[in-house]
């Protein structure tokens, strides 16, 4: 974040309760809050990775400010919120594939856990604001165009396509309902594709293009591009995501708003691959599955976000990829064993098999 923005001065001396604070976004939010002079207590059940991986990503598992536990532990959550001036609720079973694979955990963490946090927040006389991290997944595919990029404004219809997204949509509605009723201030944020150091791909999760393709390149595997890499995403570097979250805690105009959190520009997966190739000149870009049915993707309209937060993301995707690659060079152990073992040829075959199945289903 560099020098502290004066508009974040309200955070100095305050206490922030951060759920999911050991995760990708939470770690950066915690670091920036400390830099802004706040004290932070983290509640995280460390379910997103093994302990070695958390340690590799800079989480001090012995920190007295880290409570290892779940957001559906009513007593623990109530104790933390009673001491907090602000809450950032970032804990979630946080991937679409993870929620599909384990809907019970998704339900417990993303719905029951969110209810626990919101109820405790609604009872707090000292809370200044709660920020709930929803997701751009609530928009689904928009109009699902295969030829036109989507621009998602906050009033676009919600079309959640999976449990992860529908739980986020429910969390948004419940935040508004419970906290409006209790007179407690809140902001709902819908992050787009957040990436950055410490993002470690999970098996069968194909949505973290920058991390995945960088790791393939680092181990000398080809970079397979689905549908020629035409698909676009709104990539937001994790430092920008965290700064946006800090502004959402403090900006007066963000009160009771639901806002996109994105960079407001699209980058195609091919452009990402080519930028990664700039760091690994030996890396070969190959054709993966064609998946002609996949929508092109899109970006956030950040007009409302910029106006309410008085802030816009700073980092270009090229700089963000350079930052990720530097971290990867310094932290080669972050490349998961399964990703190394999978091998380029096997990966390509698996992607093509998915594509063949999709084609057969269409014919
Ligand atoms: N990364 C993205 O691109 C992105 C995009 C949109 C929304 N979000 C949302 O932002 C938030 C943070 O995402 P992230 O990328 O840092 O994910 P992450 O998986 O890295 O971090 C989430 C953290 O929450 C913790 N957690 C999960 N269930 C918990 C429970 N029951 N109790 C306590 N802690 C629990 C996990 O252990 C993990 O450390 C999530 O709510 C996610 O859904 C992320």
C-alpha cells in the first residue's frame, strides 16, 4: 500500500475482527490494517490448505491474534465481535469446485457461519461497520454471450449458478436484512478474479488462470488454452483487493452499499499466457479444450465502486503477473505436488476428455 492514505485514518487505533484472515485476501487485509495502525484479531479454521502451506504463505500459526476455529462457533464469534470496531467477514469455503465437492461444509461455513457472524454483529453496540465479501459469481454468466464481453453493474440480475454463488447471494440479502433492522452499518463487496502471491491452485479448480499457468510454466509444462484463450476475466491483484476492502470499512459513501470490487478492465487468458511467457521464454502455449459453449466472460463496472470508495485499483495485470512470478521464484515449494505430478500431456488429455464429453452431450 505504500504510504497510508489519510482517508484510512479512522482505522488507526481501532480493533478489527477479520474472519478468514489466514486466506489469500485476509492475509493482505490483515497486513494493510496493521500498517494503517489498527489491531486485528483473526478467526480462521485453516481449512483452505494444509498447515505447511499456510506457513509458506506467511501465516504465523502461533500468533496470539489468530484464533483457530470456525465462524459457526457462536461463543467464539460473539467474544470477538464484542471487542471489535469493525468486522471484515472473509471466511468462506471459497471455491465453486470445493462447494460442489463438499456441500455440507459449504452450507455450514458459508450460510450457517455467515448467520452467526451477522447475528453477533447485529447485537454489537460499538460496531462501526461490517464488510461482507460476497462474489461476482452472484451474476452468473450474465447474458452468457460467446461473442461479447459482459459488463456487470450492481443492478444486473443475480443469476447464481452453483451453491457457492447462491450462498453468497443469500449472505448479501441476510446482511442487509439483519443489519438494517439492527441499525448497524455494513458494505457488501463483490470481488471479481482476485490473484496474487500465495494463491495456490487446487485440484480440479480451473479458475485461477494466473497462478495455474505460471506454475505450469515454472515446471516446464505447456500452457494449455481452453478455446484459444479467448475468454476474458477482470483480474484484481490481491493488494488492490485489500485496499478496496479497507476503503469499504471507512468511506462514508460506502455505507449500506453493494459494490463491485474489480479492476474494471478485461484481460484474455491468452494475454495472461503471453505475459507469463515473457517471464518463462521456453514456455509453450498449446491448444487445450475448445469448449465452444463457454461464455466469453466480462468485467466489473466500477463506476459505483470508485464513487463510493473514492478509490480505484492501481496495479496492471502485467505488473501483477511479474509480482506473482517473483514470488513463485522465491517460493518454489508453493507448487503443489499433484500439479507437478500431473504432467503436461496428462493434463491436456484430461482437458480434451472434458471437451469430448461436452461435445458428445451437445450432439
Ligand atoms: N479470491 C477470489 O478471487 C475471490 C473472488 C470473489 C470472492 N471471494 C471471497 O473472498 C473471501 C476470501 O477469499 P480468499 O480468496 O482469500 O479465499 P481463501 O480460501 O484463501 O481464504 C478463506 C479463508 O477462510 C477460512 N475458512 C473457511 N471456512 C471457515 C470457517 N467455517 N470458519 C473460519 N474460517 C473459515 C479458510 O480456512 C481460509 O483460510 C471469501 O469469502 C471468498 O468467497 C474471493
